[in-house]
């Protein structure tokens, strides 16, 4: 007997028919003698719909009120799933985040989980109940409902699994695992049986939409074995088969020995690039540029500062495209005159393409192979950044798909 956490995404919870299928699948695991906690998302489209209602009334709704609204989608799903389980003879109980005390900070719409009080859940499990907990939401110190950022149910599930010291966290979703790249861009992309936690973290932060990045951080911090698998299979397939399907995020690098140097190609279409020109080259300048940007809660990704010429330098960085206008405003209004910069220019039509793989640590020539491939396609590289296990380039968004396809082929990632 093991304690296992299941997470079901919006598509899996998308209709009452699908919820009944989820109930059958969960019951199958419970029948096999496991203790099961389920963390579902809202029914697909629901979070967008209710946030849309708020935006019909105000362009900039108060984040506290937005969380009050956005969190309700998950509350509907947990109740429906409990009813579906009860309808097939299972004891099940649903809880909102605050009821099992998923405590977060007060950063509305992007709160972080601080602690989970697992005692109540344990008692229910020991009493033979299946426990269903809302994804995406928590409660802050003052009792306000918070949400964890879009896609946050993944993080809720892994955090709950970690708090309960579950054996495994199973993320059921509408894809059957993690692929070498998005199969919608490269049709012969291959499903990975395992991916290391570090690679998954890079892929999630580089634009792979399979898991919310914070969920991967949690999995890493608590070494929680997490598996991404399909919720679209027959709910009654043999448990053994299901338990070994999908992609396991592992912590063993040696399981990767047999694999290629590169594990995947990640991309993020929605980037924007900003350059502050003619910046005086003196201590504190990077801070004076990026401090106000950070204060405006804008995430900065790639950063380049050029060698200075005659005491002046250019400073370029990227931000998510959705924050481009806000970042430009901050720079024009609170930075430019203050630091005596020449001018500020930007391009909101750039994309980032990255090659990822722990094998990079022990192989040379990955960067040159990447750059050769892009040059053969006539693609200009605007910025480059690297870590131990990834190389990213910023390119014109027009060439993004071409770049992904060419690199996928060049590194031999296609399925056999
Ligand atoms: N329902 C939330 C969203 O749509 C959380 C989630 O699905 O993970 O972002
Ligand atoms: Mg999701």
C-alpha cells in the first residue's frame, strides 16, 4: 500500500462524463489498496471564463478579488469529483485550499505555498476515504484566498505530495508525457521515458508548457518522484501498465547514460527584447536599470551588457512579451533620465529557442553544432545565454518553428 497523489488537468475534468472517468480511474487505484489524494484543476476554460467576467467590468481588477473569483473553478471540480466517487460507492471528501490549510504568502494571483497542514488529510486517508483537494488555491495569513498563478494546480499537487510524503505524484494530463519538443511543431518528436529534474526545470522555464515551473521546483526541493501521464486512456487499463506509462521526472542522472547528449528543444514564442543605449559605464548601473523593472514585478530573463566604448555601454535584456509595454514605460519614466541613458529601443517580436540536456556537461561542441545548424538555415542569432545544461538563443519570431525543426533533426531527437 502506498500513498499516491493524482493531479488531473482541466481537459481531464472538462465534462461530467470525463469526471466520471476520473472517478473510475481513481477508484481503480484505491481498490488496489493505495491511499489516494486527488488534486484537480478547474474544468477546462472555466478559469478563463470567470477571469473574463471580472475583466468585462474592470481592465485592472483588484488582485484579491480576482483570486476570490478565479479560485472557484477548482471548488466546483472537487465537489463534482467527490460526488462522482460517491456515486460508484467510494467514500470521498473534498476540501478547498483553506480547509486543509494550504498556507501561502499574500502575493495575490501568484502566491507561493509556505506550508500545508497534513493532519486532517492523513486522518481521512486512514479512515479509508479518498481525499480531493482544490488545486491552484491557498489561503494567506489573514485568511484571504490566494491563487498560485496560471497552471498552479500542478504545484498544488506536488506540494501536497511532498507534505504527505507520498510515494509518487502522478500528473494526469491531455498529453501522454514529456516530449523532445512540442509535437505540434515537430511531428516526429519523441516521448521521453525519463527526464532528469534539472532538465525538466530548464524545459519548464524555457517554455515547455507541460508542467508549471514551480511544481518542478517543488519536486526538486523535496525529491518527489513525479510522473506526467495521459488521462485520455481507458480508465480501466491495468494499473501496472498505467503506473509505468508517461514520463518520470527522475533524480538519477545515470538513468540517462544511454540517451543522447541533448534531451530536448524548448522554445518560448512570447519574448520581447529591450536595449538601453548609451548607458554610462559605472558601478551600480545594472541595478539602476533592472531594480525598477523588478519593483514593477516584471521578470527579466536574458541579460547582456556590452563592453564599454568611451565610457558608454549598451544594456540589453528580455522580458515576457505581455510585460513589454509596462517595462518600456518603467524605463522611459523612471530610469532613462535618472541614469543619463541615450535612448531605449525594443522589439516585441522575438522568440527564444533552447537546447537542453545534462549530457552537455560531458560533451564538447554542442554550441557550435547549434550555431552551425542555425546558420545553415540563415537564421540570425540576436542574443545567446547558457547554463551548464542548456544553450538558448533569441531569434526573430518568424523563424522560431524552422529553428526548432532544424535543431531537433540536427541533434537526432526524432523517433526511430
Ligand atoms: N485552473 C487554473 C488555470 O487555469 C489552474 C490550473 O489549471 O492548473 O490556470
Ligand atoms: Mg496545466
